């Protein structure tokens, strides 16, 4: 079953209803997510919202494939091709069970998330990956990515140089002025805590 971006998919409830309608067919065993290059949101954001809808419907038994139109953070994380090669893999590839990373707002992470300070200020607080301290005090921000292997997620201070990652089952930031960016989309709401963590059920992603 193929799902592409619809005209109202920038409204999460509309997309969730559409996914539920597609999955009402019990014969569907693979969902191919093909967002296209031009849409109301980034390809990774669309992919993440579809996977979140599948999670909420308790249909993580499905095989899920991502036919990205171009290279994205998610294709890098999962070692996926893009364009025509992604379509071929989505149609003929084999799904593997990997950790599913979500946050406390029931959104799924496929590409990259960031914890930032509100209003362009530095982030004030602390961040840990399990018991490992990423920062305590002030920081430019934290970036978070899912992994294809256990324990499931990694985080580090935002930096241009490679390395510096700390891995765990959860990356949690607490502070006074946190804003959360998911798949390149920044939310305006300021929160005091945000956690990305491994869901209790893994998912089945078609990967090379």
C-alpha cells in the first residue's frame, strides 16, 4: 500500500484518519511512504507522522518502507537510498526489526530532533542519555538521532565536528526554556522537559 502527501496532511488529525482508513484493509502488510519533493512539510516530517499514526493504531506489525525523493537525515540514519533506487527498495526489499524512537508528545523520530533555547537564547538546564551527562548548565542546544541498533537513540551537543555522541534508551533534557525541533520543524511552545526514548514495541523498516 502506497501513501503520498495529501492536501490536508499538514493537519496531523487528517493524516492520522487517512492512515487509519488505509490500514482498515486487513490484507495490507507493507506501507510505502512516498512524500514527494514538494509538499506542505519536509519528507522526513511526513514520514515521521505516518509512522506515529501507525504506532497509535497499534499496527507496528506492518512492514514500513520510505521512498524519499532526495537524501535526508532519515535516509542517512537508516542507510537508505533516495529517488528511483528508494522506490525499488521499498517495493522489493526486506524489512528488519529496529528500535522505534518517540517522544513524550507521541511523535516519532526518524531523522533529527533538537532541543534549543527559546527566542534564540542558549538552552538553560541539563541533558542526559540514560545516566551519561551531555551537558549541565548552558548550551547552544542538543541534537538527537535514532539508531538502527540497541540501545536505540543517541544525543550530543550541537557541533560541526563529528563525534561526541552518547547513546542510550532515552535522551532527556530538562530546563527553563526548551523548545523542540522535530525533523526541521520548530515548535513555538516552551517546555520544561522533553524526552526521546525507545518505544516498548520495535518497528519493521525496509532497509538494505
